[in-house]
């Protein structure tokens, strides 16, 4: 597999003994252990050396038949040859005996060290390595012949399984050209990026040697050393560790130690720049200073440590080297800059005030215009097709659910048909004009609550609902335009994780509540039946004009396998991929979920198809998707400004419009803040002012047409973004797939809303979709959203004994009682929001959303800045104080403590929803 934007590394058949410059045009960018590219690392002053593949060839068979056999290989992690199974082991973190490192140091200190060796072939290299005084001419000739013997590699061609056929590794042919052919066919070569180099370590026991022989060589120009390595890469390093027979496997362990050293990025950096033996030993000593020792008897040495899901950054180790050459003030500046990366308190360009009316809007338009063409070209990828399929299902599910609820709340004034038309019109227009086209517009729970209250008020006071709603919409659009003109969107900097999690949890609970409620409502029409049990139902008939009668009717299920609609929805939600495994493959035998990435892109489509087939084969009786349901008869598509309402109502509508404006602003901008977090690595920037402007215009349009109001839908928008995640496609041995960003474009959302509008005319086809399946997807989205936030993890801590609590990073820095207090406050706020939403007091619901920001501000009197830094985020004015005052000593990054290392962990999206 190839890295994005990189060509496959091709090696011609004549590549043996060819310098690197003739093999490739230049070094390619390879992933670093901290998940960043070489280009990014170069921008930060981090070394940009090529990736190094290390192979251990061990001398076996003494004293009968000597042969070289590859027994281990490394890139980031170790793979051991499992001889009995005829395969490579799972990549794992290598563990070494401290004595093997000490013996290796002694052998290198007394052995031969050649830096910038001019050898251009393996034969020349062997001749230079064996030029030692301790070897007689006869022994030198025997040793050269032994070193030139071709090693045996376990090369498994693509399409075969390791455990099939012979149990022994396939030996390389002794034909002169066969090894290079097998090397070129090695599938491992495709997983290594262009520019990768090789390092060979040869170790073993030789009975005719009187004293150990050690040699370390760094080639001036890396060359392909024939069949020495299983992959035809130019070799940069060569290490020879031979000696007389000893007890145990001393030379094998020293060979492993040398390979582990070369696989360490910091050791590589030092050795590539070493100019003498002293520099080489200094690099080894620096490695020894960072070695962690496991006490004997406390662990199983044969156990293999799985690679971590998140590789630690190399910055801390690099900074320890920079301390030797930098002044203390420079060290502090480098540490502070590295700690914060991009300063959290520094506002992004989208959130800087211009001081002019509509200045932010103008800047957003200019900024997004530069990307407009690429917003369509970047969508030409198969992943976008799978995203369209899923988000389309999620969108029509949302339109059906909220359309039905809105129809019940407004007595049919607005229903499913208006919901589909409004979603299509508003969504498509937003995708074409918005600053963040990944946002999905939809009806939301808070807006639905306001619609219900507005209709109830109109009915109680005998007002025409749609004309009154039109004036409310006009005033809301006016207030939103005023917010755009005054650049009020810059206030979103005060929306911290506390506010985001509260809002996201509320929306997720609405999703879960509505999905379960809809499935429960189907049980009356399609009751739950046990296999073979009779079902009873009551029906009424009018036999004559004299009255009616009620009868009980006994029915038998048509199929023993008949299941209920609710069961179908719950099963569908449970069978969807878990959030952490969705679409995320990995090394087939490494960390991560064991999922085939290309098939997993279409998991939701496969689930939908499977349940369509299941319901058809089992004759499951359930409700079906049919969008063309007529709504209020006689209503036109243009709403009259007044109707039967008095003229002054157009002015009085400003009061409820003010509350709705607050709700729209909070709903829209909280979603925008979540979607535009730096963790998502968006390259084209946000457009807070432009998005709010588009929402205001569309509010006016939908009010005139009598369609539902639409605003950014948090859960579906997050699902849309997560379905467009870009991850590294070429993972070296055991390396987890790294998050590269989001595929930013406009076409997926545009196609989704076009299909939503066309769904009205596709009723004959779409009517076969069982509604419980769509409700199951709805339920899955809500569960996935609420389970991905830190708030949920902290709620679980309330019910978990301390000894069973996970090793969360925040628990290492904040007392558990303070964590529980912070969680309890969030729970109280969430409960209050839910109660207010469900009662007649819901008219003040927008103010309560705004009150979350006030509550978060008040928490600064309860919690220290350090506690808020771990539990939440700091407010902008608090962040500005960090560079001057610094953190308390326990949070300082200047010491070599466990905390300082953990602070360098790369951040992943905090709230994410896996959908495929």
C-alpha cells in the first residue's frame, strides 16, 4: 500500500550495488513515530532522516552446516521469526536484557568502527570489515566466504497464507538472479515509503574465532547489498557481531540489541551524524539513560508487549539534546512553544475582529473563495461515495423523525413532506454557499421544542400559526444579520469543552429518546411475538345502524421466525460497528480493529441491504418508509404576511424571535466550534460569520415558504466529518494508522440533499426500507456521540470503585473528589436543560443554553486553573496568563518526569462519531 501522494518504490532488476542516487530522485517523506510527516517535522526542527528497515541475520548450524537465516526485523517494532509456524510474529515492543546492551557497548568499544565507508558493493564491504589484525589470512578467507553466503529469508508472496504448505520458511534459491526477484516480490516493500533505507545486523557464534569480532559500518553512499536483506533497499548501516561459542544466546541478544538501537529514531539521528567512536558510544549511553528496567520475577520475559495505540512524541527527547546547546531562556521558550504547539489562546484568523461592519463576513468570503474549485475536485474519491450513502440515510431518518414530530406538534401545518423539501432546499443551498460545507443542516431538538411552544401559543390565543411564524422568522433573520454585522461570532472562543459536552450530550439524548420512543410506538401496530405464540388484537365493526360491537380476534404468526419492529431496530443498532473500530483498519495482525478498510467504508450500506433481505425472506411485518404523506390540505407554498392576525403582531413577534435568535446562535456556533476544532486538522479554515449569514438567509426563505427552520445538526455533522476521515494507508510493521485530517469538500453534502429532495419521487423504491432499520441507525448515532465524550467517561467513574477505574490522564493530576464535583455540576446542568425542554418553561430554553457559558465562567471560583486545564479548557483571558506566569511546578515540562512526557501525547478529536 502506498502513502497518500507517493508513488510506489520501484527497484529494477539491475539495482544490486547501485548507489541510492540512481535508485530514486530523492528522499520521500515517511511517517515519524509521533504520527507526523517528515515535512512537518522539518518545519519544527525535528530530524527528517529516511525511515530505516533493520534486519537481523543470525548464523546457525555450528559446527555442522553453517547458514545465515533472517530471524528478526524492525521498523518501529519487532517481528520475530516463528520457525515452527513458518511466519512472522505479531509486531510488538522489543524487550532487551540490560546485560546485552552492556556487552554490545564493550564489543563496539574494542571493535572496528567505519564511518562514511566508501564501499560500493557487498564484496568491498566484507573485505574492509575483515581487515583486522587479529585474523590470520586463512581465517580471513574463511570468514569472507561465510559472510558472502546468501542468507535465507521468509518471503511470503501476496495471496498465500503463512501457515499453508511446509512448516519451514521458504529458502531463497541459490540461483544468481532469484534472490533479487524474490526481494522485489516481497509485499513488505510496498509498505515502506520511498526513500527508506536498510540496516543489516549479522550475529552468531563461530568456533574457529578465538576472540569476539565486532564491526559497525556507516556507508557514505547507501547501496543495495544484493540478497543480504529481504527487501531490496539501499543499506546505510552494517553491523557484524561474531565470537566463540558461549553459554546461552549471547550474540543473538547482542544482535537484537543492535537492531533495537538502530530502530530508535533518536539513536539513528545521532549515529547518522557521528564523526568518531566517541560519538557512537555517546549515543548508546544516551539510549541507556532512558531505558526502563523491569524487575525480574515481576513479569514474563516471553510475553510480547503490544504496540501502543498512540505513539509518544520524540520532542521531549529532542529537547533534552537541545538543552546542551541552548541557553536557559531559549530552553524555556522552546518548551513553552512545544507544549502549546499552536497557542490555544491565540485566536484563529476567523475569530479576529476587524472593527468594520460585516468585516468578518467579507474576510470569510475571500478566504473560502480561494478553495471553492478544490471543494468539488477533492470529492472525487470512493470514500465520498460511501459517505453520501450513509449521511443520506441519516438525513432522511432525521427528516422522517422530526417531520413526524413536527406534524404532531403543529396539527399537520408542517409535516414529513415539508421536512423533506425544506431539508433539500436549505441543505443544498448551505453546501453551495457556506464557509464550512461539511456542516449538515437539519431540524434539531431544541428548535423543535420552540416550534411546539410557538404553535401552542398561537392555538391558545386563536392566532394564525404560519403568518405569526413568518414574522418570527423575519425578526430572527434580522437579529442574526445584526450578529454577523457586529462580528459576534468571535464570542465562540468562550465555548469550552464544558459547553460543548453539555450541548452534545443533550442532542445525543434527544436522538436516543426519539429513536427508542419511535420503536416503542411501533409495538402497538406490530406487537412483539414469541415464536409460535398466538397474537390477540381488538377491532371494532358496525354491523348495523343499531350499534356496534367489539370482538377479540386470535391470529397466528405467519412465520415462526417473525420478529418485532423494535427488535429489528435494536438489532440493527447493535450490529453496527463500534465507534472505535469503524472504518479503522490496521496492520492485519497488529493493533487496531481487524477490519478491511475498503469494505468497512460501506458497512452501513451492507447492514441496510442485509436487513432488507432478512425482512423480505422472513416476511417481517413492520412499518415502511413512505415520504410522500400529504400534510395540511389547502395551504399554499407562500405564507401570507398577516392572515387573520392583527398588524401589531408583526412587531410583537420580535420578543419570541429574540429568544429563538439566542437558540439559533448557540445551536449553530457550538456545532461550528466542535466541527472546526484543531484536532480535526482542517486545512481550508472555518467560516463562522459566513455560516451564520447563510443560516439567517435560509431562515427567512423557509419562513416565507412555510418550511421547518434548519440549523447545524451536531450529531449528523460529526458523522459526516468522521465518514470523511483520512488515515494513512501505508502502515509499517505494527504502526497504528495515523489520522491525517478530513476530506474537505462540498459535493457529498450537496448530493445528499439532492437525493433527499428526490426521495419524494422515489417512494416506490424507498418504501421497502423498514423504518426500524432507520431508527436503529438513529439510535446508533446518538449512542456513538454520547459515548465518545469525556463527560461520559467521568460519569462512569461515579459508579466505579477506585481499583477498577481506568488510568485516565486527568486522574493523575486532579483529585478524584474534584473530578466528581465537576461531573456532578455538568450532570446538574444537563438535567436542568432536559427538564426545562420537557416542560412549559421551555420558552426560556435558549437562555439556559447561554447560561452554560456563565456556569463555566463561575467554575473559575471553584476550581484552580490547573484543574480546569485537565478537566476542561481555559477561557481566553486565562490562557493569556500562562506564558507569563507559567504552570505550577507539578505541571512544568522542564523536568524529566512522567507528566512531562505524557503532555506530548498527540491530541485526537475529542468528540467523534464513527459511522461506517
